[in-house]
């Protein structure tokens, strides 16, 4: 028994490895072959080292790639901006309500993903509870104003969909920070962080406002909205700066933040990867111009039966994600993420 | 006369209904090694945290070098803390940990480097700059925590059971080390511990705490030799207490008669004007003699029967039952008697004698109901 001890971990991993081999590795090999094949569904596919599939796929859908990157990135950024204070609040101030609050975070998962997205259609719709009130009752916005069908609606759907994937890893990272470390920092003269907090807060505030307005299509210069756009961004930056200056302390910047970076990394990846490849939110909340690369892949596979292009697109997406994660890990500092700290 | 460094005035801390610190008043002198000693849960940490600024008192006043700091946050107090489990920043190197406070205060890099190097030498850890806290031992982490606090040259250093996580040998070594460092830097230390031996080894003065208040305050010798409450007598070592009624005073000694009609004497200054007291005596102060032996003039003497004897090597511990039924513990150095045949045996009748100067007096005050349940 003891002689074969070394086998034990492999035995424990075996079911998972077999599963991955059967349902991940094999299909992927098949996909690689498909992405380099020529032919048609009626005549059959022949493997031909046909790299044109890749070149074509890359060149033909620049808008969709851009949409994916921008929407996925925005969703991740906003999930982070919303999720971090949320996870922080639960971990540090949740007290005995921690479990309940965490349950509420994952509560949406108890409803089908499709139903949730469809209900967002209703919520954001022209006759939905928000817009109808804002437009009809108060007349704050023009009568032809819509949210549904805009990129903003797509990103809002993505944010809603994937927010728990951001909050949970952040919570785990924040929760295990020893609160005495923060006391120690305060003991060692870490006080408020007004200037840095103001800068960080105004950048975040400005970016969010700019993104919301762009998503709603309000950034077009032709309409002469530049002044209004700039004013709104400045206002957002001011509010963000004020919040940042008063809420971000030096002990947070020096201790809490660096110790929560692994959670930020995990959360961002868990949001970014599914968000960038998503196609359901565009289907239900977007418009034809806001189609993401996921929609193209789905369309190529299921409607046009253009398997090689679809497969090539999938691999380009995968490579892109891997490169993005690699760069991201470098930016956050690999040592923080892998260093064997307790 | 040294200046008062820290002053607590009528400080109260409540957590809900629980009174953790109860009207604590305390003056700590500049440059002294001061200990808060007491059992777990008596309010030591809470007191320390209020001085550090991590808790706000429910009422009362805290002064630091004459300045009211009661409501100041920690980063505005010239006080630093060595936390119970060190609380070193795991993501920073030892160098950055030690430099943390100076950098927050905006000290120049060259100066930071000079002082960190100097401080790591003081705690005997030169060359550890680039390690992470996970790469050093518990004793070393302890020194880093000390260096990280001391480098800021605070007026007062607070230490909360800093040696609690170390093994006995290392703890003894660090006690000596801490005392050396304290004398070298001349900073006031406020040291929290539940270990009476540790407090006695290092402290200039000790405040013994019980249930949120100070039972007795004094230097280690006077606390041990002349405890004034039952709690202190029991918490600092073993003590024998004989209850009785004060009968009269002949100059410097008062006579106290016990229930079994025998009487003992104690310094009258300790008895004061109380009528009912308990006379205490430490086990090593008592001598055991043959009943027929002559007792030195003026010494207290009571008769008893040996009930138990345990040979401990350096000494033998006896339990002797006095005539009135009280059981006394007696330590006898194994000098005159060393073999089993020579030791006192259970059942033997003995005379217990001690100098009246070695008697101390514990008054069982009928204190108000708040802490009427003084432990026996
Ligand atoms: N944050 C808190 N909330 C409620 N009760 C507390 C809190 N901190 C301490 N206490 C209580 O106050 C009393 C004193 O605690 P503490 O000062 O930690 O004692 P010590 O350090 O002497 O062991 C204990 O009964 C403890 O349970
Ligand atoms: Mg404590």
C-alpha cells in the first residue's frame, strides 16, 4: 500500500482527467482538424492544411471581434467596479448576515439563464417599468429614446449575468485577509488617501459615464453632443473622485488591495472569458450591428454550415483570450498570483 | 521624578451589556516597563487597544504625554503596537515591513534604509531584508514585529502577549532580549500578559487586572510579598490564607486570632483599621520543625500534621493540616533533609513557624455587589 502511495493523487484525478480527455481534448483536436479543412456539408470535409480559413475568418469579422473585446472588457471592468465594493462590504461589514448576503449574490442562478435574460428584455424595454416612467411620466428623455437594442443593453445583460463570478472570488480573497493587518497598517501611520483616492475615483467615475453614454450611442459628434458628453464625463469624474477621496484609505491601498489581487485576477477571468464569447445577450438585448464574435460562430456553425470558418474563429478567440490573460497576469504581477503565501 | 507618559482616567469600555474595562485609572511613567497582568478575558487587550486607538472608550479619558488622545485614530497617535500574532504584512519583504511606518510618514529613502538597517541590527536580524514573512521562524517574526514598531520611535510601545506563540525556551530568551532592547531604546513599554512569571521577570511595575479593574498595582516584589487581595495572592504564586479577627496591636505588629484560638502576627501597617482579615504567608517562608523545637522569638507558630509530601528535587512540597483544619502548602529546600528517611512523612506532627514580617494581609472587603464574587 505505502509503496504505491504516489499513485493516489493520480487516481483521484483520473475521473476528471478522463472527462477532460473525452469532452475537451478530443473535440478540440477534431476542431483543429476542421479549422484546416475544405469542402462543404453536402460534399464532406477534407483535411487540407487550409490556413486560408484563419486568414479569412480574421479579416472578415473585424467589427464582431471589436464588439466582443469592447463589450467583454467593459462588462469585466464594470463588474469589478460594482463587485469589489460589494464583496468588500460582505467580507468586512457583513457580520452575521454574511451567509445571507452571499446567498443573495448567487440567488439569480436559481432561475434559468434564458429566462433571466428575457426578463431583462422586458425590464429595459421601451414599455418597461424604468423607461416608461422616465419617458412618459417625467418626460426626461426624448420620446424615441431606447435602451433595448443598444450596446449598453448588451453590456448591462453581460454584467448582470456574470457579476456573481466576480463577487465570489473577490469575497474569498477579501474574507481571508487578517483584519489585524489593517489595524497594523493604521498603527503604522496609514491614514486617509485623499489625493490618490480622488484620482482613482475620478478615473473610474469618468470611464463609467463615458461608457454608458457611448453604449447608448450618445457620443456621435455629428449630433453636436460633444459638450454634453464632456460635461457628463466630468460630472461622473467629480462624483467618483469625491467618493474615492473619502472611501479609499492608505491601509486599503497598501494592504487590503495587494492581498485581494488574486481575487481580482480570478474574478476578471471568470467574467471576461464567458462574456467575450457570449452570444445570447446580443440575440435578446442587442441589434444586428452589436453582434459579437460568438454570434458569428454560432451563425457559421448552425445556420450556414460553414464549419471550418466557425472552428477557425473559435481558435482565434481562444488564442486571444490566452494572450489577454497572460498580459493581464503580467500587469497584476505574477508573483502575487502564484507566490506560495499563506 | 519622571514624567507621566500615559494616563488613563476612569476609562470604561462596554460591549453591549458586558463591561470589559471598568473605571480604570492608571498613570504610566516615562521609560518604564509596565505590565498588565491578569487571566484571560479580564480586559487587558481591550485596555491596550484603547491606548492604541483601535477601540474608543465608552467613557473616560486617555492622555498621552499630557495630550488628550481619547478620540484620535491610531495613525495620529505616537504609539506603536506589537500585535498578538505579529500581523506582519505577508505580501511585503522584511525590509518593507520594517520600513512601512517611516514611509507613511514620508521619510526619505536614504534615511529609511539607514534606519531599517540599524533596527534589524538591534533585533539581531541583519541580512533578512529580502525575505518574506513566511520564510522566517516564529521567533524571528517576533523580532521583525518589534523592529517594525520601534523604528518609528514612538513615545509608547504596546505589546499584546508578544511571546505567547513561542515555545518555552525561546520565550525565556526573548524575555531577556525584550528587556535589553527596552533599556537600550528607553521607550515606555506597556506589556500585556497572563503569565505571572513573565511579568515579574521583565516589569518595573505590574498592574494585576481582574474583571475589568485593577486589583493591585506595584513592583513585582511588593505584589508577591505583600498581595493585598485574595485574587492577587492566588494569581501570583501559591499562598496560604488564614482567616481571623484582629485582636490588638503591640507597636509594629498586630495579633490576629483564628477560629481555632491560636494566634498569628502581621505588620500592623498592613492590617490598618480592619477587624476581619486573612493572614497570608508564602509556602517558602514557612519552616517546619519538630513540635519540641524552640521557635525563634516573636515568630508565628502553629501546629499541624503532615498530610502529603512530594519530592521535587530542588525542594520538597508538603501539605500540612493545621490544628484548625486549614491546609497549608510549605516548600522546604532540600538542604538539611535530603533522603526519604530524613524528609517529613505524612502523619508526622510538625510545628510551622515564620517571621511575622513575612505575613501579608488580605482584606475580604464587603465590596458592592458588582464584583462580590471574588474568586477563592
Ligand atoms: N469586540 C468585542 N465584542 C464583544 N465583547 C468583547 C469584544 N472584545 C472583547 N470582548 C470581551 O471583553 C472581555 C475582555 O476581553 P479582552 O480585553 O480581550 O481580555 P484579555 O485580553 O484580558 O483576555 C472579554 O470578556 C471579551 O469577551
Ligand atoms: Mg488578550
